[in-house]
């Protein structure tokens, strides 16, 4: 179910979720770009990606998918693996999910210490939930996701090589999108389980 359905049922929630998604995806991609830049790869900076400007990171097709299908993506940050090495590549891949985890932690702290208000609590809860979803989803070891790049760095000579070779194929993007679409019940179950566990752990579920 996409965001458009939320727009018709709860416009306020739609605005909150849309803004939170845009900002969270922007920070996620910025984290990739900033980490690569700091580790010696200037490719993201030359592409104008070391910025918190959402327009530099959002992908029109990925945004449409979010609206109509409930899943989507931002523009991948271009990097040159030859400038990063094995462990540099791992840190660049992990930077995105780590940024979402940090946002979720900040939202949790604010929920605990900021004076209670219905709107404030709603915004922070959505920010927390969205960033849990983004972190868990991107850590799934599917090709083109951050989890795949992390696996590739940990097992460069076996599974990692196979994943990288697959990602270079012209059909890889379409095939991964089909797998994600068909596997939505399983993926949603995994993400929902982690989300429920985290929210329960911090006393919000």
C-alpha cells in the first residue's frame, strides 16, 4: 500500500510521513557520500552528493514507487571502489543504515525527554518508525541494497564477488525490484517484527 492511500485517509499523517521519509532518505544518502569522501573517494563530491539538499538525492521513479507501491528508493551515491578498498567499501555501505539508526535513537530520546504533545509525539513516532524500517530494509542482503555491499566486503572472494557481478548486469535492477515486490509479505514480516521488538523494547508498543 502506497502513500497515496494515506493521503486519502489521513492527510496530516501523509504530510508527516512524506517529510520524514524525504529527510531520512536524504540523510541516508548523504551519509554514504560523506563517508566515501572522508575515506578518499571524491566521486560523490564531484557528483554533488555531499550535501543535505534533498533534491540532490531523490529519484523521481523511486518517489513514484513510494507513493503507489509503498516501497521505493533514492538515487544511489556513485563511488569508485578502487579508491576505497575492501574495508572502506564496507564503511560506506554501512553508513546509510547507521545514519538511520542514529536518527531513530535521537527520536527515541526526544520522545522520552521532550514535554508531551499530541503532534510532537506523532511526528517523533513516525520519524522513529520510518528510520527503523529504512535501517532494517537496507541491511537485507539483496543485491543493490546496503546489506549486499556489506556482505561483499566481508566475503570478497566468494559470495561478495557473485553479488558484485550480478549488480553489474543490465537486468539486475529490474530483477531486484520484482523480487522485492513479490517478496513484500516476507520482507514486511521481517521489518515489522524488528520494528515491533524495538518499539516494545523502548516502551512504545
